[in-house]
């Protein structure tokens, strides 16, 4: 693998030893830990249909969460169950690495479901795209940037991608400020605005602001250094 010249990919887990208890994917870790967040692969083991449905259908602020998102609040539990099944299949097939975000001990709301994030993998283009949504009550805590740095480390140093991209609705100033902050810390750049780059569940289209970070830009960046403590686990039991 071609990784940062000064740092090789570490084995799964921390301390240079493998924490492996029945891997669920040959490609993606089952869990990722940062200083404040624990990411667990989206599926029935990480979150139940009822818990997820309660949030994505009628959580406080869900309309604000989905205002600039390509999905709408779920209308029934069956829709949520089918979503979980799709995520599990895409994870197994190596297409997407989607994760439930929970807060670690010490955070206000520790253990709570805070949102979802992931990598959409385009293997034929040597690139992956970041995605995230957070419940409104967890906005403004810096979790989006922390998760982005962890997933960029995964993309570059475990999955060996050459490029990580991220997009945001061009009119979504809040999201763009957050993206610009972590992209800049990773040495990346603003690529421009793609007209009609986003398609929404209601059939509308919107312009999309596009950003990217290359592996060369990532290596030695502030984001790479600040994510050095990120840990990957091949099982949800890893701790």
C-alpha cells in the first residue's frame, strides 16, 4: 500500500496489535473510535429499527436536518428497516462504509445516537466521498470535523484511496463552513460549484459545492497529525 512516507498503516486497534474477533468485512472496520466519538457499522447490531425510526421520522429539528439533505424524514418503520438492510448489504459488498455515530463517555449525552456518517467508495476512480448528518441537538460541537478526520485516515491509510471528496449544497452556508474548516486542515481545496449536482428525494435539484483532499495533501497535514489516535476495530466487541 502507498501510505504516508513517515507512517505505515497500523494493525487494527491500538498499540500495534490486532483486535480481531470474527471480522465482518474484508475491507472496512466494524467500529472506529476518536477521542469523543464511537462509529459503529450501520446495521441491526448497532441500532434497532425503532430507535432509528424515532429519530429519522420525528426527532426535534428533523426538518432542519433534512433541509439540505438528499433524503426526507421516514414515513414508516418499514422504510427504516429497508434502509438498514441496504446499508448492511453495501457494507458487506465493499460499496459503502456507513456508520452510526454515538458519543463516548465524558460527552454530554454519552452513549446516545448522534447521527450517521460514512464513505461512498468509488474504487474505479480511486476515490471515496464523505457523508454525514447529525441530530440538531448535537450541532456546534465539532463532531463533523472529528468524524471527517477519522474517515479520511481510514480512506487514505487503510483503504489506500488517492482522493477523498465531499460535497455540500451550495446555499448551505453552515455546512460549507464546517467542510471548509476540516478540508483546509487536511491540505485540501475547493474544486468549484457543480450546477444541478445534487438530486433530492422530492425530485428537485440543487447546485453543489465540491471539495477534495488528495493523499499527498493529507500526509503531514494538521488533520493527519490530529487523527493519530484514531482506532479501528474489526469487531463491535473491540475495546
